[in-house]
């Protein structure tokens, strides 16, 4: 039985926060129900530095910004990666940079109008993620970046006690304290997570195995839609500076999620509810804590309001049909 496959490590954090609040705002102009790209001659003159450019979020952001006519400088530890080569082919400038060495990034910010910042807790752990995120924000402030867009996590403001939520909240707090012109997006569970090889094999074999109650909903988001919102923010800074917004594109129960996979694949997918003991043994205590939070509390992004900003937000079904799940074959030996 395949339970899940994620690259994870959790770190316990004990923190004390003041009460947190978040504000949601209406977004960019719509015409006839479609998103209107408000381009201007300034767009092609604005250089945006993108961190994590070969990852899910940074890659999606870099691609969308190039599509929208921005100059993009993509930072990666290894410019030889295939993902970096693809960005170069699209027209981005790819440079080497190490988030653990902020001084190495200073030259990358030369002439930059904006920066997109994202860190990977699963690679760094709590303290290192905070150091990276805070150092980037401080560097951006020091060199005079005019618009700093940070990718946090859905519900970071809600005192969850989850390590990779709390680390991002600490980075958010520093960004606000610095007085940077900022936008903070808080994405929920990524649809892209279903692409993990073991999860995909299990789903194509006909089983979605998770510990959540079958009727419990889980908000989800395509990484590409993070790119869409980041592009909107850089295109219309007067509208988006100072805003903080949770992002989600769909909300389905576990049973509905299984049915969606089955409909796209073309054969039944059943939902199997794992015991918490099973899941914790396979995924680890901290990951199980996050799923318990999903089961007991969950994200609270306002999807109808987000669709007014961007009617093209991906549903899970649209995402799967666009990412090689439609009619996908059952794995050998499943």
C-alpha cells in the first residue's frame, strides 16, 4: 500500500504571537468576465528577480512574467539544470545564486525593480528558511527594490503552530517591519503535489489513500496560478502593494477528489481512509500534525472572490487534464 510520497522534514517550534489579522481585497479589472492584462510600456523595462526559479513556484512565476513581457533574472543554485535551460530558452536571464549567502545575491539585484521571494522549508528546515527569507527581504530593502512579492503559505496568519507555517509568518513579520513595498500571497496545498511518483502510481492504480475524513474538504491550487497572481501584482503595483491574500483554486472533499481522478483517468479511483497511526508511521509526526490540522481546521481562502480576480483559476479537473492524467495507463504490476 502506498500512503504518500513527499520530501518532508518538520521541526518543532514554540512561539508566541499577537493576534493576527488578514485582509482580502478585490483584484484586477475584468472585462466580459475575462482577465484583462493591463500591460504598459513600463513592463518591458521592469526587471524582476525570481528566487527558486527552477522549483515549482519560482519556475511558474518566471515563466508567467516572461510571457507578460517583463525582464526576468532567474536565480538558481545550478544554472546547468534542465529547468534553468528551459527558462533561458524562454528569454530569462539565469544566474547562479545561493540563498544561504545573501552577499552572493547582491549583484543579481543590480537594476531590479522587483523581487519574487520563495523558500523551501522541506529542504532547509525552520531556522534556515527564516534566515534565508529574512536575509532576502533585508537585502531587497537595502538595494531599494520597489516591489517585493513574497510567497508564504495559506493560513500563516492563523496561529496554526505548524512549523512550516510559523517560519513563513516570521518572514512576513520581518517584511512588514522593514517597510518594504510588498505583496504577500499565501498559497494552499498545491495540486502539483499529486505528481509525486508514488502518489501518481497509487492513483493510477485506483487508490487515493489519505488520513482525512472522506467528507473533509481540502483547498488546492495550481502552481501556475501563483505565477498568474504574481504577474498581476507586478503589472499593477498601485493596486497590489501592501496586500496579503490566501490563494486557492478548488475545494473538494476527499471523496470528490477521488472521483475527479477517476473521471479524468477513465477508470474508478476509490478513497481509502488511512488510520492516523498508519499515516504518521509512513509520513512522520510533523507531517501528520499538518494533516490533522487539515482535518480539524483547514484553509480558508475565499475562492469565489479569487475567481472574480482571475476567472481562469484552475480547478483540480482542469489541472489534471492539462498535466498528462487524462486516460493515463495503469502502472505495470498495480
